[in-house]
C-alpha cells in the first residue's frame, strides 16, 4: 500500500502553491537586485552556467524520478530508494569533477565566469543533490512539505547571495545558492521519513529499468527547457541570456499551480494505478485548473509588457519586452503539458515521455537555430512555443488512447480564458488613461487586473468556488459542472 495513493491532491497543491508564491517573492526580489547590481552580461553569465549544470545533473534527476516512482508504489521501498539515490548522486559528482577539470577552459569561455569549473562542481554537489532527494519527498505525495522546504532554502539563499556577491562578485550568486542547498539538505532528508539503506540487486535493477527511460527523458526535457538560454549564449551573447532570464522570472508565477499539482499528480497516478484504480478523473481535474494563473498573466503582459520590464528591472532591460509576451504564451501551453507528462510517467510509461521530449527537442533545435539567427532572441522563444505545442498534442493523444474519462479541455478553462480577456480590456483602458510613471502606478494596474479576474471567476465558475472551498478537505472540483 502506498501513502501517495490516499493523499489529497488539492490540499497538497494549495499548500505547495502558497509556498511557491513565497519563494517567488524572495526570488523576484533577488533577481531585481542582482540584475541591476551586476548588469545583463554578468547576470546572464550566471544563468548560462546554471543551464549547463541543469544539463549535467539530468542523470541524477532521472534516477530520482525512478526512485520516486518505486517509492510511490509502496511505503516499504523508502529506505532502499533513499539509499540508492544517495549512492548514485555521490558517484555522479565524482564524474562531474573529472569533467570540470577537463572542460574548465570551455566553461570559462562560455559563461564569462573565471571560477566556472569550481562553481559547476559546487552546484552539482549541493543544489542538484538537494533536488534529487526532494523528489523522494514528493514521491510520498507530500508535495506541500517539499515545496515549503524549498521556500526555506530560498529564504536562506538571498542573504547568502548578497553577502557573497558583495565579497566576490557574480560568482557569489552561485556560492549563496550552493550554501543554502547544503544547509537545507538534512531537512529534506528527514522528510523522506526513512533511513537510507543499500538497495538489493533486484531493487537496483527495477530502478535501472525505469531509469533507462527516465534519465534520457529528463535530459531531453531539460535540454529543451534550457535550450533557449543555451542557444542565446552560443549564438548571440551573455547579455541576451540576461534579457531572457528577466522575462522568464516575470512570467514564472504562471506555472506555480501546474508545477505543484503535476508533482503530486505523478505520485497519485502511480499509487492509484498500482492499486488498480482509474486515474482519468484525477488527470482531467488537475489540468482544468492548472492554467488558472497562466491565462491572466498572458493577457496581463499583453497589456503591460514594457512598463513591467522597465519599471521593475530598469531601461537597460527594455529589450526583454517582446520576450516577456512570448514566454507568457509558452507558459500557458506548459501549464497543460506539464501535468500531462507527469501523468504519463505515473502510468509507468517513461518510454513515452522520452519520445515526446525527444520530438519536442528536435523541433526546438531545428527552429531555434534558424529563427534566432534570423530574428534574434524572440526567434528562440517562438521555436519553444511551437515545440511545447507538439509535446502537448502528443500527451493528449497518448492519454486519450490509454486513460478512460480523460477530458483535456473543459468548461473551467473557457471561463478562465474569458475572464482573462475581460481583464485585458479593463487594464488596457486604465493604462491608456493613467499611464505608468512609477511602481505605484504599476502595482495599481496589476491589482486592478487581479481583482477583475478573480471576481469574474468567483461569479462565473461554480467549479472554481467549489475547488477553493474543498481545497482543505478533498479533491479538485469536477471540470464538467
């Protein structure tokens, strides 16, 4: 029997989403500070390094996905899953040290950071290990707890980064994150609720069977997720990556609900499927509300893109304006495809997830190179939007053929889009009449948009009202009412 099968998905999502907002507030303050402090080139260089690390740690992440899957099937498997993860992480860090020594000059040249090899190893050994163990907590179905631990890490990261940046410059952003991850690692390990144990050969083989798909799938997925920044660094300059990262951070809240719900959905689908129960209703109800933040953010950026970028980050980041709109569109599609990919993994079909990720990456690379060289940074965003649409279509096709009672588009989605369109009209009219001359004006317009959107959802969507009312008790509302 699995603890994950009986977890309240809406309760975990609500708690996790609140934690995500707390992290976003801290992270947002940090990006504003460091973007202005360091400038686009050094700020972009740090995120180029982070993108390389996220590619390098995919075996750790893919192995943790396998451990999460097995752990979610039975509570008795926690100890060997935990032990197997720690052993794998340690071995992979040793490999990374060798690679960093051999490729040190290339890392320095690509990122513009003199200490890039050391920073690479530091992040992999701390931040990546933290994420892999955090995945095991999610496998218990405890997504809210895992996300709140991450919020604690964010709370520690910002002051540490400020201190390190003041002392050593841009590299301090990495040292601060690495130190905070190391400090919080024992906490997340405690919440796995098991002592690590060496796995048996048969259990290790079961992890390897899953990981032979989940490792390449996560590698492909992350190459796809970080491809925009990596291409901008390779084809243009670190400053372009800085503009992109600014737009990325401003649209980040769009995926909060989808990300948290998706992590819980994978564990719940896995647990219910292992018990022989249907999962179609859980998947449908999750995607019905996954875009509840993404739709208003898209239409909000259409109304206020330039004032948002210039007021928050300064006029030197004005080139991020068009990227902001494009990434907001990408986030909308991602809020739907992300939970669906988690459902595919929960059904024990990592092979399907790998194929979908490979297809999306192939589309993104082919279009990304051509469009970036032709149109600049917005080209890579356009390619990503197309690629994400391909992945979404593939997920829908697979789940429709596999899962009963699966409904990818429902009435709540239509209401969310309609409310966002009305909000856009109101905010655009107010912006035209008042303009934006300061933070106060910007916050007033954003608040107006939020009031209009939420008010319309409460008035028009019984499902939204029911979901809010039952979030502390049970499940998502049925999207069919």
